């Protein structure tokens, strides 16, 4: 059986908060180009594909040499979009879903996701999380939290700050979920066939569909995460950060 792995970056033009986000220039390159370059540095990926339904994104990606898969415009989520590509690319056993708005995604993390799927057949899906730099941010419903068991498997994902600090003397580490996923091909194709589940609908968190259907979701806990770009203000802040890093490295 093949052990090949593919990284798929779902990208769409429409966004209520940030239309055209994938092609927003940051430090001289489109946001999506930065993500693609980071993925290309991952050693365990046999291929990197941008999945989009928008020809503006497709043409731009072709320009910088990316492989592009044109998908249906009717998908409800990025997971549905990558599943369409996975159905047609049967040579890949592991599918890594990489967010198109995280231009600083760590290539080493991508490799770790692939390695985890290859080394433990008991893991169906693998994702990542890291401690909040500022614990106060855990109270934001825009930051998704996850709690794990003693083996590192997800118990629950929530927009609420979990766990609840009933015993104030007990140390609590709030984990921010990072939206990167590694799927075994068959579980991905099964996942998108399942209907949205009650907890998924309540929290508006797609990953709960896997837990509610008894899927084992392993969580790699890292020291740091990579910031996402959700708004034009985030793009400006990231550009400034990259500019500062460039000045520091040139000294």
C-alpha cells in the first residue's frame, strides 16, 4: 500500500471579513504564495496542491509554479474541498489539510503530522495545538480550545475556555487549536459523508463531527503556533512582523 503524502491547501476568494484574502500581497508576495512556499519546505510531502474554485487564484498560483486542482464552488468547508481532490488522487494515503491563511506554518510540523499517521495505525486524524501565550485570550470565542487525554488524544474542542478552573490551586494549561489536519485517506472520504452532528452545530466546529462519530483525533502539542490572517488588519500586522524579522536578519 502506498505511503505517499500530499499537502492540500484549500483557497477560496469569497470571505465576508476579507474578500480576496489568498491573493492579498504581503511582503511582495500573495498570502497564499507564502503558505505554498512553507509547504514546499516540508520533507515528508510528496506533492503540494492548491484546491480552489476561483480562476483568479488558479491563474496566480500557476504563475508561481504551483499545482492547482479546480474544485466545485458549492463546498461548505475546506475539508469538503480537499476531499474532492483526494477522491481523484488515489496514490496518496495521507492527506494534510493546510490552512491557506497561515503563512508562517512550520514545515517541521507538517512533517510531524505525516510521521504520526505513518507510525501509528490507531490514529485516524492528527492535528496540532499549543499553549496560549496570553491565558486571557482563551476566553475569546474566536480562539478554539482543545483538551486532551493522557495519551494526547482530543477529548473535546470548544469555543469556551476549557477546562473550567474549579480548583484554583490546580495548574491549568489552555491549549489553542491550530487548524491543520492530517487525515488517512479513507477516514477523510468517510468524514465528509457524515451529516453535521449536534455538538458540531452547537459550537460551529467541524472537528467535533469526528469525535461524535468515534474517530480517534490525536493532538500534537507544540511550544508555539503560527498566526492566521483573518482580517486586513492581521495582514498589515504580519507584514510589519516580517519586515522587522528581515531587518534583524540582515544585521
